[in-house]
């Protein structure tokens, strides 16, 4: 089943039809959903909140009897959720015990370029790196992952990814569920494939080089078809599409709507009921779900299928739906549970471009005959700065996709709001602050971009979040003057 419809050039690997690995439903072994551990760090005498991360090798048993080699932060697979508070000073201490270069990038955080953890902040094998910054983001669900040029895709598939949960005063005053792991649950969705011997398989075929790496099973928090015991009340899910390349459509069984309250960089202005939602690679969404009317013991599957493109495109033609996990409503209501969701949300102000704003255009192209995808005709060159932006200004960036497949575009270190998608104002669930957005095949998306407040000669990245496209050079860099 093709993820993206390929025809002619602009996507087909060597002319034959490219195929994305279909998802299969694993037989559920009824394993409990692993809860991503929440870490608060420790505040030192100077008031700085310190976190320690060790990137390390380990093993994980995905299927009984096989210990697969995996990578993790402070553990065998994936990493913790670090709780950050807007306005606080933070120091991230990273130790690289991988035996190879890595970086740790704070995806979505507005941090100085030197602290960003992009390809310029390489942490050599055995070395340590500290990133210091003040948390400037509005409340949101961000994440961290490696970003060493050329090895990002493999290191992420092997298990390196963690969460950044940003809180602020508005969120503290809201009634959104916030008891971690009880009524505030993070779900990291990632597909993988395995060798016959049960090891993670990251060999790239010609089709993978064009479409990105896709696996045949979808894991939730690193587990196959797990079960989560839910309280019978309103629950908040923080959803991360942590797949290298697969855009997902998610929906719940029993026709339970997903009440979306946030996209990746912050709250929406009002909650939006959605029968299903699509997330491109790197995108996040926060949703509320009401389990209070479910009889005790009722099970609700979370279904996933492959999106044809990104937001709002629906399922790829004929894409099979798999059960990613099950939610078993079996716990009593918490004493602090809400009886109804908020009608409005304290969204951060959108980025607004003035009439004299600088315009920049980005043409997404390439991918012909198995070749690399490009931005404005160029592949990434770590020695080349593509352009510079004035600090603390708002620009209009126009992304035109001249290929036949969708590309989830991501910009580091800036605040963005979507202005138009295919010349139309975006729906409410695409409004608010963004850091990643899908540009569908042959489509144009315009965003207002507020540049970093502080000038820096260290470049920031903009790239496709299909990690194999990024690793192959669908990335550029800019400095802030
Ligand atoms: Cu999530 Cu430049 O990355
Ligand atoms: Cu990023
Ligand atoms: Cu791409």
C-alpha cells in the first residue's frame, strides 16, 4: 500500500512504484503500557534546574525470548520526560556512552543556537556536553532526539527519543488533566521492523531512501500492542508521531471523539472535537477523551493507519488500520477529575507578520530516480549558511512542494504560525504556534516566522522531518544577525 501516491518523477525510486511497508497488527500479549518516566531534575543553589541524560546502549525484549540491541537515554530504550517550566534556567548535562558521535536536539524549544543540539553541537563518543538556556516556550509537549548529520534516522530507530513537557502559568491555571501517567498520558508512536533474528532492522532499501524508513509494526512507548488501564473520567493524551517517515491517522474505537486542545507548540484557542487526527513525523497533538460513560472493564482500541499525506488528508487509499494499543477503563475517577472540558484555552498569541515583512521562499524538489530531495535545489552542506535572518523580527516563509510526496517541514529556534495551506486559512487545529507542519504533495504552505531574540553566528536548521530525507541532505541552515 503506497503511503504517498507516486507517479512520474519526484518520488519514484528508479521509476518503479515505491511502496511503504504496510503495518500489521501484532498479536497482543496484553503487556502493560510502559509509562514514560517523568523527571523533575534538581534545582541548584543558583536556581538552575539540572537534568542528566546518558545516551547508552542496552537491550529490549520486544518479543518474548529475544533481547534486541537498543539505545536509550538513562535506560534501555527511549528516554524520560523532562518537566520544564517557562522562565526557568535549565542545564542539560549529556553524557555520550554510545561509542559513536551523537547530538541531543531539543525539538521545539526556543533555545540559543549553541544550545540547540543540532549537527554543529556534536558530542563525541565518551564526551560530555552541557546545554544551558532559559525556557522560553509556552506550555507544550516537545521532544528530544539525536541530530548528528547522517546518523539521525538510525539512532532514532534504535531508540533515542525522549519528551520535554513544558509548563507555564496559563497551563497551571487551566483545568486540563495533569496527573502524569494517571490522567495525563504521553504516547510515543514509532514504527520499526525486525530481522528474522529479532533485532531492529535499519537497512535502507531503495524505496526507504525515497520514502523514508518504515517498519511493519507500530510501537507505543516502545511496546507492541500494550494495554493501559484508564480511570473512568476525562483523560489527556499527549501524542507524538516519533516515526522516521510514516504519517499516522489515529482514532479511538467506540467512536469516541478526540477533543484536540494543543498542537505541537502549544494550546489551541478552543478545543476541537475530531473523529480522527493525522500527525506527520515529528508532530504532536494533545487530546482529551471522556471515558466516564464507559462501563468498568470496557476496552477501547486506539487505531492507527498510514496517512496519505499529513494533517487532514485522511487514510491512504485502502490503508489498513491496526490496533496500536488498548485502553481498558478499569480505575475509579480521580478526586481531581474534571466533569467537563474547558470551553476556551489560554493559547499563546499567534505570530503575526506586518505588511513590510521579509518574504522567503523554499522549493521542495528532487527525489528523481532515487536521488536526494532538495530545498531550493540544494543539498545540506554543513559549511554553507543558506541565509541570515534579522533577530527578533517576523518574516513570511513560503514552502512550495514540487514533489509527489508530503514532507513534514521543521524549523529550529523560531516561533511559527500557519498563514495559509493551499491558499486557504488553516483550520483551528492547525492554528496556534507550530514547529513542524506537513506540506502535502504539490502544495504550498505559508507560515509567519518570528526569529530568535538573540543574534548568533551559530546556525539553526530547517529541514524535512522524514529522517532519511534529512540525513540525505533535505536540510538547510540559517544564522540570526
Ligand atoms: Cu526534530 Cu531538526 O529536528
Ligand atoms: Cu528541531
Ligand atoms: Cu521529506
